[in-house]
C-alpha cells in the first residue's frame, strides 16, 4: 500500500521484491492501445530485457495530457 500519493509508478518500487527479476508491465487502466502491428511491438518490448519501452501517441495539444 502507498503510505502517501507518490504516483502510479511507485507500484514498481512497492512491488520490487515481488517482481524480482521477472518481466513486468505497468499499464494505466484508462489507456487504449491500438496499432496495426501491436503484437509485434509488444513482443519486441518483452524481448528487450535491458531497456524499458514507453508507448506514446502524438496529440495536437499535449498540455491536456500527461507528457512523456
């Protein structure tokens, strides 16, 4: 449990011992992912064990959304 609101990404810190060396993904519940090659992109992200992958989408007004 979060003792204070430190953001969603803190879930990875809190769950560090549970995650250990296993691959994991943090996905916000209100996001919808789509792409003609989404399966391929997800597999490539999963195979890349040395880096993180951030999926993002260009919008006309990024100030209305979270910015990567």
